[in-house]
C-alpha cells in the first residue's frame, strides 16, 4: 500500500451495500438481489459489488477527513453523496471492518 501511495484503513461496513452512491438514499430495497443494486429513489442501476466498494472508499475518505478535522466520522449512509470532497492526488482505500 505504501508503494502505491495509499493508506490502509478499517471502516464500519454498516449500510455500505444499501446506500445509493448517487443520491445517498439508504434502503434494503435498493438491493433486492445479491448482484444488482437499484436505487428506489433515483433509479441508479449498478453492480452491487461496485456500489459497495464505492461506499467503503467514501467511508475511508470520511474517516481521514474527520481525523484531520477532529470531527466524529459519520456512518455510511448518513451523508449525501457529493457532500465530501477529498484532496485531489491523495489516494486512500477503505476496507470493511471484520
Ligand atoms: Zn439513488
């Protein structure tokens, strides 16, 4: 990870598979099958694993931002997509907590 310039973080997995990365809507109905994510609010259709990976990465970015600013990190799905801006060029990766 250091060679690639990233950080390895542990993030809580809560709602990472149920949160829409486009509009932020959280619902179990967004994921009615294992492979397919379909947002009941905005209609986004995407591979469910990709959606989970996007949300985990965002949770990692949020954790870094909160540690820098001293603010308690939000749980996944408690903020809308696009509300978080990460410093361009700085790479980070989040993984689910086991
Ligand atoms: Zn949506």
